[in-house]
């Protein structure tokens, strides 16, 4: 048993490296266990590690060696300025998804109307990370967050309560737009939908493939079915000039953008890159006039 924090951390880094895990995994596990940030963890190198803490750290390392994501082990995930509860009911929030929040905030700032509060719909909210970040960073926005999974909604509500944002967000159960009224309209619709093709499953990292909820990862029709469903109904639920923001798979992002190129319901179609320069986010503005919708992408696919 390691006697100090530094000894425990060094041993854990070496041990996890043998299974291909980065040093940051050991740092995150130990800092969360001790209730300190990583900077403080380094300054605690000579501090004694209690037997109970050592035993818990050992149990966490065993789980990580088995492939369980760090966030599920600790039960926490950082997302922008928030620290959220996560477990196997929901996807682990990722830095790439933070960029969707940036895009929504940018649009809301550029199109602010002092006469009314903007309305945002977060489809497939999962842990609630997108909706909660928007509520936290834009005090005036009215949010509706939906999910087909009641278990995910339960966790999202818990996160909203823990963040003191329960009064700012309405939660609704249902598949995509089934969760809202047919005549409900929003300034922004944002979603991180399932976009991985079933045949791509084997190529995913094990800590994603074997642990995160499949319903939130995979879509039929080559990973495009849920995206098609959202695009079909989104025009009917966006105000004229409203924005749609979707996270996509890099290998299909341009294909999805091409569906909307020249479509009657959309303009200002844009694909943005993620933090590594890969095309991962679709932005499209709702055209003025009545929604013409669906199936504007023809027969591809």
C-alpha cells in the first residue's frame, strides 16, 4: 500500500500505462477521490494517504483497467463551467459537444430581441449538459430538454437541481419532436443525436463501445436515421430565421450538409470543425415562409 499521495499517483500512472491508459486518468481518479483539483493533487505529493482512501483508489484502478470510463467510476464529468453527475444511463459529455453550446450562444447574442426571451430546444439531452450549460451562461434563455429515455431524464433533472437551474429548464419525455407540442416553436434547436453506424461499432474504443448507452450512440441507415428524422421535422418547430445545430460524424458531415444545400426550408448552411479540425457540427438557418419539409435529400443513403 502506498503511504503518500505522490507514491499512490506514481504507481497508478505506471499501472494504467501498462493497459494503454493516460496519466490523466490516474490524476482524475485520485483527485476526485480526495476532493481536490489536479493542481492541488500535485502539491499534496507528500501528504499521507489513509488506508480507506488507498483501498477505494485500488478499486477505482481495477475498474479503469477493465475499461470502465473514468467519469462513470467517479460519477462526475466536467462540462464547460459545470460539474455534472453521470452514469451508464447517459453518454459521457465531451469537449466537442461544448462547441455546440458556443454556436447557440453566438446565435442568441447576435439575434437578441429585448421584447422577449429566446427559446431553445435541446433534443436528446442525456445528462442535460447542453441545456444546463446554456441556462448557466445565458440567464435569459428559456429551455426545453427532451429525451426518449426516462432514465436519462431522471439524471438530467438531478443535475438541474444540483446546479440550481430547475426553474430554468422544462424536461419532456419522447422521441425527438414527439416530446413537444405540434405547434411549439423555438429560436434554436440543438442536438447531439446518435450518429454512429452499427457497422462502425467494432472500431470504437472499448470504453465507449462496451460501456456507454448504445441507444445514444448508434443509428440505423448508416448512422443517418435519427439525423434524417430531426431534419424532417425541425422546420416546423423553428421560428423563421431560427438556428439548427447538430453534432455529426466527421465522415458524414458534408453529406448531411449537402442534403440541405438549396433546400426550400434552409439557408446559411455551414459545417464547422471540432477541436482537432474535423468537420463535426452542422449549422443551418430556418428560411422565412411556411415549412415545406420533408425528405429534401432525395433517395440517397
